[in-house]
């Protein structure tokens, strides 16, 4: 492959990611549903396995996590299946809003914001903390106003680093003035809401929040023992394989 083709491919993938296009494989329902709560080494292992070993992986996956986490996961997936079916009728859990909802839970704050950048390639907030889209005056006569709105979800940054296993059934309390981690989902006709690319600063807070949830809420009880089991799965031979 020529350097020019490689460069074009990289640019194309980057643009898709920036626009919130879902790149999670859709043929494997289980993988698409669980990918966002997986540790990196888990999905890397899963991709290396054959069909039989993948089924064993799926059986093990929830045995190494808390029962509460599994129960909450099922509830979040059920919510996504009910609320995001218009975006993806076959896999409502495999859309941008579902990915964030499953991983982070319901947002602490939710609001609809006017998306004046609707229909353009960009749509990121003018301010990471303000959450308001850049304004622009235009004739919107006859426009479907509901379609020109974007959803803003906010999670307190103070959530990061918390191990909530001891008080999972309780609502978390956050001090007033906590820094909020924002997610903006821009509407795309006819029925999609795409996660917008964040600023570098906001991206760091998002990454910290998401990794903290993987390490805390979706924590693996005994990582060392679990990794040994995964190595055994890698060595598993498929039926008929010598």
C-alpha cells in the first residue's frame, strides 16, 4: 500500500471518530455490548480467540466481577434497548449514547442545548465547561426545532478514583462546584445522536472518568488469577484443531 493511500486511510478513520461514528463490530452482539466496560487486555484477548474460546470467555467475564455490577449492567442495557431503538433497531446498546450510559451510568445533569452548528462537520462546545454551542444567526423558519437540539450529559469529575463497592446502593453525593465532565451528543438526521469530539483538556477528564469506572464500578476481583485464565483460553484449541 502506498504512503498516500495509508495517509488517506488514517485521515478517513480520524474523521469517522471525530464525527462519533460507531466503529464497534456489529456482528458479535456480546462483544459490542460489553466492549466499553472491558479493560484493554480483555478485548485484546477476546479478539485473538476462536469461537469456542470466546464462549468460555463470555462465561468467565461476569464471574470475576461483583453481582451488583452484573445486575446494574443488565439494567443499563435494558434502558438503552428501550430508549435508543430508533437509532439502531437491532442493537440499541451499540450507539454513542448507549456506550456512555452503560459505562458511566445516568448523568448527574442532563440538558438540551441549542445546536447552532447542526448540519455542519463541527459542533463542539465553545467552552468545555459551559456546554453551549457557538452561536450563529440564521433563518430557521420552518425548521424542526427538536432536530436542531443536542444533548449535554454531565458527570462530576470527583467521581474518578472512587471505589463505590461499599456503598453501591446509595446515591453518590458531590460537593457544590464540582468540576463537570461533559459529553455532547449532536443530532444527525434522521434519528442519531453522535458524540462530539472534546477539547484536549476535556478529553483528559473524560478518559480519567471512564477508566476510573472500569477500575472501580466494573472492577475485577482478582486480576492476576483472571489473567491466567485468559492465557489458558488463548491456548485452547478449537474442535478438530491439532
